[in-house]
C-alpha cells in the first residue's frame, strides 16, 4: 500500500472518530489514571543452575563459573569433589532468575519467574531449575524459585545445518517461586493517602481533585503538584481498603493532551494526536534522484585470425533526475483530518515527511511539540 493511501485511510478513520464526538472524551476511572503511593512491585533476582538438559548445557572450559557453582552445591549436599577435577558437564547451565514481588504479597504466594542463560548453553529446553533464592535490592531473600522450565522456542540441527524458531536460551516457570518474606506496605499515614498520576498534567490532576471533593466532600483532596494528589482518608487503617475501593472507581474526564507529533527516524513512522494544528504556510517539496547503471559490453577484434583478443568492457551510465517540487499551499487547519489531508497533498514519502514537519515547526507553522525517537 502506498504512503498516500495510508494517509488517506488514516484521515477517514480519524474523521469518523471525531464525528463520533463524546466517545473520544469518555470519562475514565481513577484507577486507570493514577496509582496509590506505596502500592508497588519490587524486582527480585537470583543466580541458579538448570539441570537435565539434553547435551545443550554450558561448555565448562568457556564458563568456569558453572563448574564452580555445581561444586559448591554438591558440597552443601555432602558430596565432596576433589580439587582440580575436570567435570565434563553437558547437561548443566548457569542462569539468572528474575521476577517481581507484587504489593501485598504474603508468604506462601506463588510467582512466575523468568529464567535466562548467562553462559554459552545452546538450549534450556527440558531443563529443571534447582532451588534458587531470589533477593531484593537490600540483599534479603524474599522468594525461592524451583521447577520445570517452559521454553517457547524450537530448533534442530543435522549435517552442519540448523534451524531455530524464537529463543532457546530463555524460558518461564509458571508459579515457579514461593514468597518467603513480605514487604511492608504503608498505604496511609495519619489518614493521608497520596495518589501518583501516571502522566504529569495539571488539568487532569485538578479534574481528579474536583471529582474526589465532589464525592467525599470539600477539602478531601488537594493537588500538591502536577502529578501528586493528597487525600484525607479514614484514620482507622482497617477502613482504608474500603475507602480506596470507592476512590479508584470515581470517573474523571482527562484534560486535553498536549499537541504532539512523534517521529521514529529509524522506521519513518509518524504519529500525531488530535490536538495538532497547522497555520497557513507554503511548502516546496522535490527530490533529486541519481541513477547509476553499470553494464558489460563485449569487444572483439576487427579482423579474424589476428593477435587480437575478445575482452569484456564495463560501461557506466549516470543520469540525474529532479522531480517536480512546486510550491504547495498548506491552509490553516484546526482538525487532525485536515492536517492529514494537507500533508497527503504534498505527496511526500515517510522519510521526506520528517524533514517537512521539522521545517514547518521551525517556521512556526506546526502548532505541536515535535519529538524524535
């Protein structure tokens, strides 16, 4: 599909969305706009061994830490390995185990863990993770992981050829970790609860404050800045969960977002929100293309039976073409569909559109924040 057709389809879709009107400005729940301060997850990490591999484990000569880890584990189990023993391990791999300890987790709760090879193992398929302590940033053990791995990839090799689908050096264990220690979570202090908005926006934050005060009374909430809202909740800690269940279901209308255009310079993707507008401007657009064509010609001697030789002579042709770059008038627009139509009229490719938008912003014709990622 051509770029012009893509822009035309995008224009019609956005125009239909704007004609719908109220659906685009539907209220949202506070739970979708903010998080309760203190109720967050904590990352955990651990180092362990995966055994039971089908000859696809680490190579000991290149990963000596695998043999050291196995020797230490065997010593804890009462098995002494003589120093200097060269164990030919093919079914063992050293791995890193990661997970996130959610808020309000209690001992005995199970967590999913991700297992990733850190050596040169070819595959972790069919392996079993041995008991691995998972530690937090404070160095304390908060969970223990163990279990059979599920690897989503597949691969095969024979006769020097191989084929592989997805990654074989990483997997997942559902309910593979058991929580051993909880993390204290404080939702309220002296009856004060703090909401952290997901996006820093003074308009949306003030709308949240107004909705809470309308529900629980004047002075129940106040905005400390564009992201943090302070709420006066119940003094009884046992009543806080019920209060928060009512609070997070209050519906709030999000304030209009900042006009922004996002440009991905690597892929040529251009995304803009509905608040983008343009002022009247004249844009000249044209490309200069250089074509280099190289072919081979055969040169033979003028007369036969002479000392001349037949040779291949390369021939190079260079041509330069400049496409029409007439001055195009871009009219003032306050609707996104008109903006798309105006850019579509320029007939620009995605890469050309990046330069046009940057030039329009420099000239003051693009009323939006331009962000290049």
